[in-house]
C-alpha cells in the first residue's frame, strides 16, 4: 500500500514535469532577473529592457535573446515555436498591449518596455518613455 502511494506521487510529479509550457522557460533561466549592460538600456532614472530579451506572448523578461518574428516591417519576439506562431498569426492580439498610464493600445514592437515592479520578470509596455516616467512617479 505504501509503495503504491509512493509510485502515485512520483507519477503525478513526472506528469507535472512533462507538461510544462513555454511560459515555464522563464524558470529555466534563473528565478532572479539579472540585468546587465547587454539586456537593458539605461537613461536618467529609467531602465528600459532590450526588446529582444522579452517574450511578447508571455510578457516576460527572459534574460536571453528570443526568436525574432518579422511582421509588416516590425520585429516581435517569442520564446518558442508556439509563441512564434501566435505572433505571426496575431492570435489573441498578442502583438499589442495596453499602456498602463493611458489605457492606449500599444504595438509591442515599438513600445517602451520595462520590468513591472515586484513581479518576477513580468513586463509593462508603454507608448513612450514619458508615459513610463509619469506612471512611475
């Protein structure tokens, strides 16, 4: 009986590990976000993320170069084949976000991207650096 429970627990754990999604790729990097000269752009009191280090489908800073997806002269980034497909087809309108300050629809390819405070890698997309500065005051 005890052996059956152990196998059941191990089976559930194995299924959980196998069924991880591309969103879990963030956890494959490091749990903590490491910001270096290569993946951020700094200006006065502003930390803008390098676009190519963000998965636009998962809206997460990935800490490494992502897969570029060219659409209509703009470049979007995804972390896996599924994300690339969603970006190409714009499934769920994934190429766009909402500016947290104004509520305006923002094209992620041209957005000012920053880390959301205390959100473990989640990003925010702003229409401009000025909107970000107003939002963060």
